[in-house]
């Protein structure tokens, strides 16, 4: 994805074309068939390796490669105590797996056609929105609790075919060494708060989420719960907040990324985070977040991207904020460094092994802090590399999400 890599690949391709010209028609055909087979194999194994805090994760590489064909098989493989690489070659639709539920919920933000309503999960409406009008909610309960993924798993998609619809996934209860790559999770009761989270991490270690697309999600696209999520890398994903229902009764989802763990190390690199109005991410608990080379795009004037509260330690570098009028919500109580200048960014060298990269802003609000008091927390950790924000402008949108891996 780097420009230097593109140049090298171009030279290699040119050399290959010259070499191919000397082959016979039969040899050319055999050569192409070998390439097709090689490409197919590449989609049936994890591509690349994790940078940053989850460096070294191997997922299910030690086990067999399996190809589920039914929902039951997928659930069984993901929850097994055996290491697996699990390849998705189609859409697995769980929407109606547990039927449909009709219940009384609430409408905290109004009853307009584009307003998100809420399921009364754990008496949320009763306890937190007692003055909101009651409404009848009709939702699919299968989406409200994701499929559990146990240790030593790789969940990958073949090409652009690996889609999970109507349910999310959970990496919880001490699970470790998990990779999710090149899949899409979509359509989790988008009309309803508490309708379902796409990806949940809670009490886990060594997790890599890469080239995943999330869309049409009722609650969080990605949530790291209150227990420790020790080493996590989130890279080159497409977090798509475009929706027909939201708390602001518009097309921008509010519930994006929420990092709330008690002892979390999170690398957030190369992600396309767009069409949200808040919480993208919200950082608190005791979370060290290294946000590098991400692209935030298209937020409404009344929304915001970051929420940084007590217990958050956030370093943002080499990223792009385009059409994000308010980058950081008011009242931030956490600590954060925004790589404001080449002079200030030199402070990164002692702890990251290099200077930090400045961020780029287009039609966006200010985001400036030079706080470095938490930099010692990076000592001895695996640190992701950083490109310039110009590189992000050129490559991230084109390369993020399902079907973009190479």
C-alpha cells in the first residue's frame, strides 16, 4: 500500500510481462492457472501480520482450515476448543434465527421516521429514560448477543464473500490469539439502541481485527468492555456509520467505537471511520490508545469524533480529519497528544523510537494538545509504524474494509 511498494510492484509486474512474452501459449496458460490457484490459496489464509500491540498474533494457524456451510457449523467452529482457520465463502444470515420479538421500548429522541428507538434491555428505558414515550419495538433478538469466538481462531473471508448478517461476534472470557480479517458484519437491528454490537471484546488478549467492514449496527460497531483487553490491533477496517436511524434522527450513526477496558492496549491504524455523529472513538477506563494513519470523514456540525474521558491516554498521529467540524467533544478529562508540530513531535522519539507524524485537517475543527506525561506507557511495547497524512489521503479509503486485502 505504500507508494514505494507500488513502485516495486510495478517493476516486478513489468519484468513478469517481459518474461511472459518469451513463453509459449500453453506455458502462458499454465502460468495464469498457477496464479489463479495461488490467489485462491491466499484468500484461505491470513494475509500479512499485525502491527502494534497485537504483534505476534497467529490466530488459528496451528490448526486445520475449515469451510462452514451452515450457521450451526459456523457457531460450532468459532466456539470450539480446537485451533481453526475458518473461511467464509458466503453470507451467513442469522437475522431470523431466534424469531422476532415484539415488546415495549422507548423513544428518547422522538418518534420521527428517522429517529432511533430503544429496546428496554436491562430496564434501560425504565431507569435512564423514564420520561421518554413508550413505543412498540419489533426486533430480531439473535442480534443482541454475538457469536462467541474462543482462543486460537482465525475468522477470514474469501474475496468479498464473507458476510455475517444479523449477528455480531464476541471475544470474551479470557480468549486469546484471535484474528478476524476480510469479513463484513451488517444489519443488527439498526433502528434500535441495544439492537446489537458488531464486535465485542472483553477480558481478552492478543486480538487482531483487520480489513473488516461494519454497517447498519443498532449499537456499537466496536466495543471494548470494562475488563482488560490486553493487546489489540484494529487495522484497515471500514467503520461505516451511514444509517436510516439515529439519535439525531438523521443518517449519521452515533454509536461508533467505545474503548472502556480496565487495562487496555489498543493500536488503531489505517481505519476509515465515517458518517458518525459521536463516539468514534469514546475512550475511558484505563486505555492506552495509539491512533495512527486513520481517516475520519463526514461528521455533522453538531457531532464529534473523539470523546476522551478519565483514564484515557491517547496518541493521535499521521491521521486525516476531513469534514469533521468538531474533532473532540468538550469537557475532555483524559490525557492526549495530537502530534501538533514537528518540534513537539520529536518527544515521541524517546518512547516510540521515531518522531510522530503531524495530522492533516480539511474543513475540520481544531485538535491540539502536547501532553506527553503518559508517553512512558509506550516503553517496551510493540509500536506501529507511521506514514504521513498525505499517504493516508491517498491509500486508506481505497484499502479499508472487506475485499480490499492483498
